[in-house]
């Protein structure tokens, strides 16, 4: 049967799955049916409730797949394929596109991309917030190599994006990978890590490096303006670089200069850079941080909408949690973080700077309300594992230190490698942001696993639960949007933004990046206490026509591609 069904029917269409569960079956099976050489399709998904990524209402149909591509969407007679997924009562959508990821070296550690692929992500856009593991400035190369060896037992064998992508192609990956190039990496390579504007020659070098990275496969430029060295860049520097990105049709994704007290001013700066350069702008993990700023949500959204009406290509992404995550060093002033990580650690050890550092952290605590809003998520050394999962006050008390001394000491002992989770946002604002038509979804996380070197610490649940949480909590339970509207934002809208052709839709002639899920049970299971947990309700994930997740279990296949849409069009 093929034809439109109502949203109510879409929600109630899992009766067959419920009956199968009652009969003792764990989910739809991949059934093998005869000689594949005599069949029209390599694989057929039968009787699915398709939410095709276009935004139109769901409809029941079969999907025929040959090789990497979708060959048919509609009624397919029995016996046309050697392999069949019986998906009656379940939903099928395009694979999710993570518009804001931080996965790069993790794929070399574990190419199965477990925490991403299990939540239905089939394509990621990495290299965000001004940096990535693809392009390594010479000034920090030795430090980066030592860090990768210590943390992941991974050899650093590349210096630039071309070298990283070559190694990734050899290694393989379970999902499709794309990346931005970080402004911080380019700036560091061209002029070091100091707080000053670039000379004309240095700016030319930055532009040249940017062009080369775009030719090598980057889909655009990212900035991290709350981090060094990005925080030292002025708007005119960013606009000059974004003109290069605009010429290639790429995206400028910015972690803005401030997401709290100076949120509106930072929005104006980002919109101004887009207006000046003509670049396609992405506001990364759009939020309104800290209680004293929560009321700015109306004006912030109004400015984004006004920019869109003006004709600017502006869009945002967001994860579905009220806590963010970054390095504990974030709460120390930019002047202390200027230069390399070694420079930062020397300043922490300098007793003469302690009064200024204490003063800065006292102001940070005022914004939060208390250091109990900050939780230590991960460290490297066994000595400080006791702090993981504890907030600053709890961890400081356990160490027998006051909060400032604890924070200073753990950063020194861990060589700056201390992750934190920060509870600083409002639930009502989060729902408004997720529902907004100019906002899509990004994890702001990495591809982790519950085992091995990627299974350490207590990271933010967004690494495992972002997309299932959106569907389960905010669509099924909270009903902030219709299913088809949210799925469109998580698939075809993201594909269009980053020029991923023939992706993001369940349509004949598109790549078979697909997920089969149960809309009645899809939900995140990752928690603050137990973050390394896969979600529920996602039975199948296909990447480029190959089954990567079957009945909720990873098959070990690595069919992902490196997507280079700008390089391909050069």
C-alpha cells in the first residue's frame, strides 16, 4: 500500500512492532531471500512509514536499494530482493546530519563511530569552534603528538587536512565525514597565538591557507571567539577570511564571542561579518547563557529573523540539553590563555598573578550562581579520577581545597586537559530554540564508545543521545513540532546548507543513508551519571546502502565517505 497517512496514524502506526515484541521478537529482521543475482534490488525495506525529509506528511511505502543508492520508493512486489527489512509499523527517515560535531581523531581510534551511528547520525560536520584535529600548526605539533600518544596511543602522522583525510580514507569510517577548517588553526599557523591583529602579510597567509584547506576538502570556516587565539581576532579579520569562503560557496560557523552577558552584541558582530562578506552564516550551538541573561531570548531571535528577512543566509544549530560542555580552562581569562597551553600553565603557577585570576573567577561564579553548576566530566590521570562526575564544590571538598586552588591545581596536574559540564540554560528557552524554523540540531559532541579509550570519564550525554532525545522527549512527549517538520530540519535542511547533494531525503536517486526507528519508543538513555549508554528505538541504520546497525547492534561495516562538496566543484 502507498499513500498519505495522517500524523495521528503515523503516531499509532507501530502496532505491528508492538505485536512482534509481544511475540518475543526483538525487532525487524534482515531476511535473506534467494539468489541476489536474480533480484531487482540488493535490499528492500518493506511497509515503512516514511518521513522523507521534505517536510510533507508521512506515508507508507517500500524502499528499494541498489548499491549506494535508493532505486525506488513505492509499492514493491514480493520477491524482488535477496534481502528484506520487514519494517511494517516502524518509521523510516533519512539519516541524521550532525551540523555541529567535534569528531576527527576519534575516527582513527575507533572508526565504528559508535555513539553517533547508534543515534541515527549518518553524516557529521566537524572542525567546529575554531579548531580541529585535521590541521596542526607547527608551533603546537609536538604537544599535539604527545597528547594523542598519551591519551589514545595514536601516532600523529599528518600536519594538514589533506594528510588527515588520506589517513582517514585508509582507516575507513562507519559514517560520512565532512569538516570545516578552524580559524584558530589558520591564525596559529600564520602568526602564532598572540593577542594582536595580523599584518597585511600575515592576513594574506591566512587567506592562502584557507583557500588550500577548501581545495583539500573543507566545507567552510569555523571560529571559536570565546577561545584563544580566536578571541584575539577583530571583525574585519573575520570578514576578510569569510570573503574567501563565500567565493567558494562555503559556510562560516561561529562559536560567538559571548553567549551570555554580551549575547546581543555578539550576534550583531556575527551578522555584520556575514553582511560584509556575503558568507553563509551558521550560529553554533545557539543559546542564552546564565540566569541574568535568559530574558534576552526574544530580542536574540528577533535579530536572527531580521537578518534572514534582509536576505542573509543565516541559520543556527542547537543540542537538546540545558547544560553545555567545554574545557575547565574556559573560565580563566583570555589573557591567561594567550599563547600555547604551556604558556597558560606557567601563568597558573605564577603566584603574582593569583589575585587577578581569583578576581576573574569570582565574576564567573556570580554569573553561575555557584560553582555547584559546574561538573568535572573527564581527566587523564588516575590521580584525579575521583573528581569525575562531581561538581566543583564537591570535588574541591574531596581534595581538601578551596574551589580556586582546586581548579588551578587540577589544570596544572592534568596539563590543561580537564573537561567540564556547565548548567547555565533555561528549559523554556531551549524548547523555543529547538522549535524555531531557523534552528537545526547538532550534538556539539564527538563519536565515543562505551569501551576502550573513548569510553572514559563522564562526558555530556549529548555525545550519545542528542537526536533520539529530540525525537523522544521534544517531539513525542513535548510536541513542540510535528515529526515531519523536525526530521526535515535534521536532514534535508542540513544537507542543503552544506551542499551535500543527493543526501537528506528518502527519494529515488539519493544515497541510501537511512534509519529505521520506532516513533513510540525512540529515546535517549544517556544520563549525567551514566553517559555511555546507547539510545532506545533505533533498529537499523544504513550508510551509503550498507547496514551498519542491525536490530540495534553494530555490524562492523565502515561504508562512510569523506564529503568534499566545495573541492569537487572547484
